[in-house]
C-alpha cells in the first residue's frame, strides 16, 4: 500500500495532460483575441475605403 501511494504521488501524467490543456486554452484565447482585433481593423479599413470611393464620385 505504501508503494502504491508513493507511485501515485510521483506519477506526473495527469499533471502533464493538465498543462497541455492549459497551454491549448491560452493559445485558443490568443487566437480569438487576435482574430477579433484583426476583424475590427479590417472592417474599419473597408469603411474608410468605402467613404473615400464615395467622396471621389461627388
């Protein structure tokens, strides 16, 4: 029983899986944040271009 408890305490497989899960979550959060910011910037760019094209016609 003592050996089984010692092996359980030394086993790091679960910790490794949790670490990989946290890393994947942080990467996903970074991608979502970047995509949202990039989408807003692209939308603003097209709005400015549309306004400039409209102003050329007048």
